[in-house]
C-alpha cells in the first residue's frame, strides 16, 4: 500500500484520503492522522485550524513511508516510539509489547482493592507496603501504579526476563518521575524468599495466547514470547498462580490479565491454590479479562 502520487499534499488532502487508505490497508483511521501529526510535529488541533498546511517534500516522503510500514504490519507506536497508557507517556520498541487500553482495567482493579483496605496506623507498623509486577515489559503497569501510589507508603518492584525490556522500563520510570525497583528475573526466580519481604500485591499481564493461535502467524512486530504460552496459553499463568503463595502475604492480592476465554480456567487455578474472594472483571469490550483473588489466611 503506497500513498497516491500527489505533487502538493496538504493536511486537508490527507484527512480526505484517510478513510480510503484505512479501508484499503486495514490501518485504523486515527493511526493515519496521528502519524501525520507526528511527522509534521503539530498538536491535534492543527488538523482543524490549518487544513491548508503544505507538507514539505521530506515530510511527505516520511509520511508515505510510514503508511507503507503500517500496511506491512508495523504498529503506529513502533513508528513513533511512544504509546499513551493511564494518561502517561511510555517509550516502546520491538522488545516490549504495546500497552493496550484494556490493561488499564488491571490497574484500576488493583487501585480499588488497595483503597478498600483498612489503614494500619499502629506505631510499630512503619514498613512500606510492597507491590510486585511480573513480566513488566515497558513498565506500564508498575509505573502507572507507582504514579498513583507515590504519596502513599508503597514500594513497587517490577521484574522481567528481557534485559532490553528492562532498559525501556527503567527509562519510562525516569521520564514519568516514579521510583520503581527493577529486577532481572524469570517470573519469581531472582526474588528473595523472606518473611519480611513478602508482597502485599502481585500483578501480572503474562503471555496468554495459545502457541497454535493462527493470529500469531500474522504478527509482524511485537515479541511473540511476550504474547504466547504453552498449554493453550495458560502455562505462565499457572506458574504465577501456583508460586504466588510463596511470595505473597496472607490476605494479599493476586491480579492477572488473561484471554477473553480463559476466565473459568483462571478462576479455578486461583481456587485450587488457596485463594478466596476470587472474581473476574470484564474489559471495556465486556470480555472477561482480569481475575483477582486474595491469598487465604490460616484461619479462613
């Protein structure tokens, strides 16, 4: 898919062609206009206020090249190197997944749970609460939670097996001005097991797509290892749930994002591994997406 040969291309020309380009190339219309704004380095209002703006030859060439890349499967976020999540800006690249809006449901649910917990104001209770994000990728979950909890007594740790992803996440933490401890680890592997280092919350958006899913064959950009897992996509979720009791304090929260058709299986995993108050929350499209549960206490 290439742009039509237009000698003089204006903002108005591109806006008028955006729908046609989108239909022919299966590119979301807003990707086209957002890419235009990125190329000409203008705010969104510019599309309405300056329709006669004439792209330079360099801008037109760059815009057309980007449309071709998107048609070939490269997401807009990888062209711009950024993606918004939780109203924060995140750098992304080929080593990280692009944050999805539905993952904000996971952040919302964790914050709701934290807000619902009674405050322990006893004089001897000065230790910060501890939160762990497993498979952090770009860091969007950990950083968003740290941003919301920065004025509370919470310590956020984020782990990932990919050193390249951790570099991106560390950069995102700095740019969003939050304090997150990053750990190079395959899930829990590099984390200490001590009573005084248990976590109050463990959260994860792990790979959950079936390795044999036909949609993976069309994947052009995002890392497959961050998307797919064995056992019909449940292998990593199983590991996280089964090992959570070692690292989570009694009464603590485990919250996991999963596939739209995995809710029943994930709830059963929680119940089989000593979790109670288990529930699944839908995403913005109404699909089962996030399952939460609290590690049972001894007397429960």
